[in-house]
């Protein structure tokens, strides 16, 4: 049996241990909120306006926070299978599309959700981690579940969770309980299709109790190497666990060694494979105001004049993957060459939002948020910024987790950042600002690094640097390094 982590040793994970009150963040946000103005059409929900509902949600969050966090793992699906059994196997009540990979999973899931919804299917989407609100993780019909439904779902399954807790050596984890909540909510709705993003890996991930007819693998790179492996091929071996017997596998462009592992697994599972760059892909793309204009080749035909309101070549590739996944879900491909309605496809992609992914949250100066937390994500974000924005001077605000390849991430951003303000978010896994500064000085040099341990101070410092010299009228700010850092910056800047 694999060595299990001590459930009482730092049981709250960095992606889930945010202070529910966020007192420091909220106190420091007043000036920044006034400058940014109110959010417009924000897809990320704010705290409930009703004090009673807000209190009830905080109580649920507090209970969930007593469980293992998402970085405390025991590679097994035993507990989640036990929960599904006592809940009556809700995950088998609907067909699913299962998404794994290193980067791009959440954006791809949002695109798939939008496409399925445009074809009038009821959808459920389960993604992680959340940017600001825990409720973001579960979506029905293209919208985050409201706080009341989230609370109700938790209390509906709580007796069954406690039943499983009492029958196992260790309690269900935070992520396992949320996964159970999502699957139960989807069955209760009911949905016509579930779009499910893995939490980590694939084979032993808690989401992997579904038998998805379509498995999606976004680009694989090095991340979570202490848990998934040190090479793309080792990581691919874990992620290949989502490929089920007879499924259709949609592969984004992959490193050669990762592709070999995934293709071998597909052959063993008698699965059909569609590969980006061969069976489908991006035929053309042009930068457009507010995003990009694409021509995509799908499994059933060509789709032109597709506007995607997201920045960066990586999002265009995510769009191609999402389109192929939806075509496969509808049975297109493998000899069934028929295109979907291009007007519906255009409407769906034009509606997509992906908070915290090259997201503009303020103007004058422009502030962009990106949740890149590994070198591959940072390279994609840097390329997207260079292509889509005309900054004369760009200031970085970087706050990372201590278990990431921080130097690699900083090196990816160094060519586009004039200066960097290093900081830290409110979680225990955040790298200390001074430690981060020491690495940043190696990459940027001492004269280009500013240290501001508090995130609100870091944002103000970066905005001041962007504004201080008149010749830098086109200056901007990039906030990056962690989903948590981006989420807290969104709150400080008046989003949510």
C-alpha cells in the first residue's frame, strides 16, 4: 500500500486554504477598487449578498477546509468509488467528456461547455482550482451554481460522505468531496453531458470514476513532477488513465515521447485517436480587437470566421481541441464526415470567457491577469502578450507557490518584463517574497526587482511604476505566478 500522508499535517492545501474573510486583501482593496470601477459581466461570482447565505457558504467552506487539501494525495480511487456507490453511481447518469493535460484544461473545458450548450444540451462542468469562489468549480448550463445550490448539494451528500469516512482508514479529501458534489449535482439537474477536468494526473484522480466516451489530452509538460514523474512520458503515463475502452481520444500537440505513451494506451484500449495537426487543427488565425479570428479544421469539416475573445496562440489550439472533442461527442469522425452548423459554432466560441487567462481587468494602465504557474504556461502567456498587446513598458507582479519551477517561470517572462514586483499571496504554500526575490535577482538583475510582500502593496507599486514616466504612456501590468495570486488580485481590483 502506498505511504499515505498524515491527514493532520497541514491538511489544508494552498488552492483551498484561503482565509474565508480575506480580511487583509479586502482591507487593502479600497483604493484599487475605486480606480478599477465596478465589474462588468464578470463570470466569476461574488460573495452572496444575503448575509445568511454567505454565512452558510462560509460554514461549508470551513468544513471542507478540515479535509486533506489537493496536494495531500494518496494515489487511489478507493474512497471516491465508495462514495459513488453509496450515492447510487450518479456519474453514470450522463455521458461525459474527460479532460486531462498540463496546461489549458480549464479554458478547453469552458469552450466545450459553450459548444455543447449552443447545441441546446444541458451541461455540467467541473473544473479546478477556482479563481475566487469555490462555487466556480461546479457549473450547470454554462453558469456557476449559485451559493444556495452549492450549500444544498453539500448538505445532501454530507451524510453519505460521513458514512464513507467512517468506513475508511482516512477521510475523504477536499477534492473527493467536491467531485462527489459535482457528480451528484449533474445527476440531479439532470444534465445531458458532463465536462470534467481532472484535478491532477488521470489514472488515480478522483474524477476518474467516469467512463467518458471522449477523452481529451491537452499539451503535456513538466509540472507536479514530485507526484506525476520527471519526464513528459512518465507524466503521460499517469494522464493516459482517463482513456477508457472504446473511447475517442482527442490529442493536442504533444512532445514525441508523451505522444507515444498516449497512443500506446489508446491501442490497448481499442480507442479511436484524433491528433491535432493531422485529423484536426488551426488552419489560420489573425489577431483581432478583443481576441482573434480563426479558421479551424475539425473532424467533419472546416469552420471559418470564428471569433474567439481570448488572447494567444495557445487559446486557438485549445479551441481546435474543444471543437474536435464536441464533434467526437456527436459521433463525427471515424468515417462520419459531416460538419456541425458553423453559425452555432461561431456563436458558441464568441461567448467564451476564461477568467484569469490573459484577462484584462483594468485600463489606464492596462492590468492583465494570467494564472501561469509553470514554465510552459509562462511561455504561452508571454507569447500571447507580445502578439496581442502593444505595451511600451510592462511591469510584472509575481507571486508563486514554493513547489513550482520558479526560476523557469521567471526566465520565460524576463524578455517581456521591464521590471518585476515580487510578492506573495495569502496561502501557506506561497513562496516567501524575499526568497522569490533572490531567484528573481538571478534572472532579472538587482535593479529590475522590487519586493512588496503584501499583494495590495505590490499592485500599487506596479501601477505606479507603469504610470510614473510620461514617455511610457503605453505601459501595463501583468499579474501572474499562481491561480491564487490572480484570484486575490481580481478581488483587489474590483472583480467579484
